[in-house]
């Protein structure tokens, strides 16, 4: 058991040699191979679903735990299948982007195909089990949500990512499906208001995947992987990403002005210093070489900036939403 590695793998995607890999416990290997550092985005979506349910007096702890763990294991399964699919299609060969920023278990010989698929099957099986239990606790409409989630897990990498639909899939999954659907399994009713309220955070997660696809724009273009940045062009993609980040604040403040949120939600503006810090990066294409004194996350560049901002915005959004909901439930009711 290597708790130090667990902690590290939850913060970054650590580089490990084959010899180091052999000495790791199974949990460390799982955390590294599933890129657990990015699972925080899914945890936050599950948390938002729970807070919205609490706000309406519908919070159910057992359902929330099943939901959030199920979503995290689903995301982890998708990451494993992403690596397997791209490796199988020959995409991750020849020092492709994915093999540079962290261990790609198949490319780097840390696992064989059978071991990799075993990890994916067990991880996906756990996610499916949680989903089935939630359906049994809710109703058959929840089965539609489960099926939709399974569809995106299985088909995000191919064909959706390859035909310019990957970014839209991320937007739909991390907002309406995770947060709106999560609210539904706890509240027993669909809420378009909650779906609308989920969009600021969904835009942030979409910005992260957009940043990643801009970072590997040239590589994807060479391999005929038609992500949205490849389709619309590198410069428009940078502009679109910045627009998404700004829209997060605008949508939140619109919901404050309409009365759905209290002024407490304006606390998200505390993430603006982070936005201002990364803003200059988007004025020019990604550098050809790692900038001097740049953090050890290269070749992640735009994605790293978008991730840092999304984490900061997400934390402030979560804290503000919790206080806002407490006010709604106990003081302003």
C-alpha cells in the first residue's frame, strides 16, 4: 500500500518507469491508468446534483453515494477504454500526445491488452452495478439515463471524438446528464431549471477537453481525427475556449438576476484572478517547445490552463451553491 502515490496520482498524472510500476500496489496502478487526477471534475458534478436535490428537500445520501461513485467509475472506465481504443487503432504510437503527458499503460508496456481490458471490465462492472441499484431504487426512466451514460462511455472515443462530436458529448454528460440526471434519481422528477443551472460547470469541463484538443491539434489533423478544433481551426478554437470560460460567469450571474440564486453565487467571481492569469496564454498558438520554468505537465498547455481554472471555478461554485442552498432551505424558505 503506497498512500503517497495515491495522493500524488489524485493530484497529477505521475510518470513512472516499468520497474517502478512493478512495485506499485493495485490501487496505485488503477489510479495512474485511469488518470484519476481528472476524476475531480466528475466528483464535482455528482456533488452539484446532490446540492440541488438538497435545495429542493429531496437529498438522499444512499442514492447520492451510489450516483457519485457510479459516475466516477464510469469516467474511469471511459479513460481506460479511450487508451485501449486509440492504441488498438494505432493512434497512440510514434510518441503521440497521450504517450507524452503521462503513462499510457499499453504504449509503455505497463500492461498487456488482456490486463488493460480486465481493469476496464472490473471498473465498468462496478459502475454498472451502482447504476442498476439506482434504477431499482428509482424507476425505469432512470434506465434511460443509465443507457445514455453507457453509450457515451463506450462510444466517446470512437466514433464521437473522431467526427467532431466529442466536445458536445462532454458538455451534455457533465451538465444535463450527470447533474440533471443525478438530481432526477434523487428527486424523482426532471428539472429543466437544474439542467440550466448545471451549464456553467458543464462549460468549464468542455473547456478542458477543448484545451486538450487544441494542444494536440496538429497531431490529430495528421491522423484524420476530426475534433472540433481540427474542424473549425486552431485560432477559432482558442477564441471559443475563452468564450466558454467567460460564459460560465455570465450564466451564473444571469441566474442570480433571475432570482434562482441569491447574491451568494456571485462568489464565483473569486475565480476571475485565475482566469486573468491564464488569459494571455490564449492570445497565441501553443509554443513549439516547453516554456522556461513551465510546470512539469508539458505537453499539456491549454488543457492545463483550462483545468486549473475549472478546478478553481468549480470549488467556488460548489461552496457558493452550498451556502446559497442553506439560505434557501433554512432562512429564505
